[in-house]
């Protein structure tokens, strides 16, 4: 049975930097951080409303095209489908997986972009089930939660510069999401959240033992759209990309 710890990574938000709040609708449960200087309480209601509208639009389409929600291979929606479902399908097809592999990342990015446009906030970060979309000015540390692995929250990356960035993680041992592998964590960094989410799923599917890590890292290196990655299985990890390795001697204090 997969290990699942409810939203523990949300405790790692820097409270001096971020004002955080949560929104949820159906299966979607998001934690949003806004830089403290930009935050206004109206953001909570706005974000909740657009999440509900987005999910209703997505669910209305899927009611008439149920294959979209269950297929595990590339699949494109019919003409007139909501734009987010089209983008999910495009990203998932690039990675060779089904479109719902991109859902958490795509929703996080949609909400983040809407908040940025509506309020012109300096920094925004949206976490959705461990998948992150960030539009930031300053750098940040990204530890990897990897369940029972002794490396969980002891390795990660440092992102030194601001910009739009997406960090998505898939696992065969942690959380409720479907995986055909047994990776403790595969974290992928891209500029596009739907793409990062799709690639995280695709590469997590390929790791069954720690001996698979080197081959998977070699595959990841060939993909220009991926700017960074960490793969963890048991007591072994592999890393590639443009970001520096960050090591914590102990798991992060909560």
C-alpha cells in the first residue's frame, strides 16, 4: 500500500516571505502563497471562485467524453473542449502518457496565472497535490519528499533566480496517484506545469529498482524542455539539469 501523508510539505512555506491560504473543490485541494506585500484577503475568494468555475467546465466536458478521464495513453479531446484540457492532452502526448497525468500541474498553473493577472502580485506559488507552479522574483529551495526513503527531504535543488517555473513530482510509493513504477520520487522541473507533471508520471513509471535510476536520468538529459530532475529510489538518487544540488542533514523541521 502506498504511504500518504496529508499535505505535510505545506508546512515548509517561509512565513516571512509568503502569506498562504488554501482552496478546494471536489478532488482539487490547493495551497497558495502570495508574497506578503502583495497579499489582500480578496484573493482567497477570487481563487476559490475560479477553481470552481474551472472544475465545472472541465467536468462538464468529461461527462460527454469519459474516455478522456481514464485513458492511460495519449488522447486528444474533441473540438470545442476547454483550453486547459487541450493543453493537458498536448503535454501528456509529448511524454507518452494519458492526459489526466497533467491535471494537477495544469490546474496549479491556471490558478497562479489568473492571480498574477488579476492582482499583479510580485510572487505567487500554487501547490496542488505536491505539484507546484511558481512565478517568483527570488530564488528558493525545493526539497523532495520521498516517503520512506532515507533521502526524503534530505536532497533537493536550489533555484537561484526568479521567473515562471513548475516543479512536479510523481511516486509509486507515496500518494494516491496511479503509477506503474516503484520510484519513491521523480521530480521534474519545466517552465510548463502540465509538461512537468506529465514527464514526472512518465519517468516514475520506468523506475522499479534503484538500478533503473541511471538509465532514466540518461533519458531525461535528452529532453531540452526539462531544466532539472531528481529521481529517488530507496537509498539512491540521480540528478541532472541546471540547478545545484541541495542537501539537508536532517528532514525539515515542522
